[in-house]
């Protein structure tokens, strides 16, 4: 099944760590190398902008596995190493230290990277941060001191999570969103209304329909000029304006790129010796092709790829779900809301809870559940089974979801 060169996995995030673990669990006994650009062993990323930034989680608790796990399972870690190229003809991976790694099969789990402000807009000033990896959060943590003023650029979930942490730590928080409202790309108005009110109750100043002209300062950021002509004095800034798939390595190697590294249902790229999994990929989903930026997708797709690399090909069926923690609210999202034309809001079973249901016609597409785990679980079950409850009954607070699910 494999020669002496074995399997090389590039990218030591959630997908890469899952892939090497599953390869061993499924009986692969050949050489196995995991290459990561960061010095840290594979770790969880979602807590970075939540519990870790709040100081409620030690770095060791972020690790997906203790360091000893990799040695015990004969997995070679090449940490702090960037890959500079792939030679597909020779089946070699080139590392920045000059090392060449031969492979029989290669997997790309390169994830995604944050979008940065251009230098002309002040993106090169110190005191300007993104939230993507451990080094990013470690660098910004000393900035979170009570009474300081932080500007958050971008009203998506990363920006809102950072705002929640800053507000909880007693900072003055201004968040700007260039679109007409927060969560404009990912959620309905009703969900945006919920989180806008939540943040307002914690003192966050949210300004919608207002973009950033530029950050200002002499070497370090000290101010911001906004598109409505106002200026702000700030102590630091966090930029959360989206991420993009990390595909440059695949592109340079001549692999097909289509909103990510294009893979089939088994995670195989346009080169039969090269697979890919996680944020960096686009893959078939029902009658379309999608890219998912989520931990569950990274785990599930990596498991499918492990099987395919060992000759046990099973098509990947994505079950999209996501989450976000802000203050004492846990948002759980099931499904994909693209194409919705009807939104139903269901009151929660306790104060401050509610769920937002997305339909296309009478077909359920997705649900946003705020402190409503039952709505999330039942919605997820319906979506995966491609069964749709009656929207009118969903909207009726007296109609029991559990009863509907049993029908």
C-alpha cells in the first residue's frame, strides 16, 4: 500500500492532526510525517478568541494531544518548518531548512489565513492584530487592560467574539462593520438583531455601514479615521475581516484550485497521489461545491481522507455545524442558510434564548440557536435527514419541538 517514503502531511492544525491520528488508528504502519509552520504541536483554535484570550485556559489545554502521543505512535513532527514547494514529478516536499521529504502519498491540510489591512490603511502599524493562531493571541493579550480603547474592524463572528472578551475585561470597545449590519454575510437580520442588542447591553459601541479609511499613528496605532468622517483615539485594533483558504502551495504545484483546493468526495486532488482536507478545500456537497471553515468539517473530512489514502474510499457527506461563544450566550448553528427566502423566529424556553430557522420555501436549510440546545439538536437532525418541519408550527411557542420530531 505504501513504499519506503510513506505519507507526508503538510499543515499541523485540526485536520492534519486528525489525519495522522486516523491513519495510525486505521492500521497504517509506514513512515508518517506531520509538518507544521508553528513551533507548537497541533492545538485547538476556537478557544483562542474565547477562553484562552480571557485567561481561562492554559496553553497546554489547547493541545489536541500531549506531545508524547506523537512519539508513542511513531509520528514524526517537523514543527517550526515552512514548506517552500512540492515537486510532484519527484514526489518530494521542500522545507525552508533545505530538507527534502520524499512521499508516496501527500496530504495538504494547510487551513486558511486571515485577511490583513493593506499597509496604506495602517496595516503595518504595531498594535494592529488579527486572531488566527496562538502567536497572534499571545501578542495581543497584554493589550487587554481595563479602560483602554480597542477598535474592532469587522462584524463577523471573530470580531464579535473579540468584542465580547474585551468588554468582559473592562475595555472600551468600538466595533465597525462596513456592510449595512453585523453578520451580514452569514446570518439573517433576526440573528444580527439579537447579537447587536447583546453587545449593546455590555457597552459595546457597534457602528454599522461604516468602514475604516485608515489607522493612524507614528509607528504604533493611536487613531482611526472612519468612512463617515469621524476619528477615534484608540490604543490598539483587531482586524476580523474574513479568512481565505491557504492554497498557494497547491497552486504553485499546479493543482486545480476552485475556491480552495479542489477535491473529490474522497479528498483526492487533481493529482492522484495528493489529498487535501479542512478549510483549504472545496468539495462536492449535494448538487453544488462548497468550502467549510469549521472544526467539525476538518475532523470529518480528514477521517474520510485517511480511509481513502489506505484504499478504503468512502464518500464524504458534510454535516455542517458551527458555534460561537459570546458572554453567557452559546450560539449553535446547524446547516447552511444559503438561498433562504423565509425566516422563522422561535422564542426560547428561557430568558434570553431564541432560535432562528431558515427555510427555502418549506424546506429547512439551517437553524441558529442561541442558548437553545434542543432547537439546535432537533434542527440538525432534521437537516441531516433532509426532513422539514412545518414553519408555522416552528413559529408557535406552544408547539413542542420534541413532539414534532416524533411525528
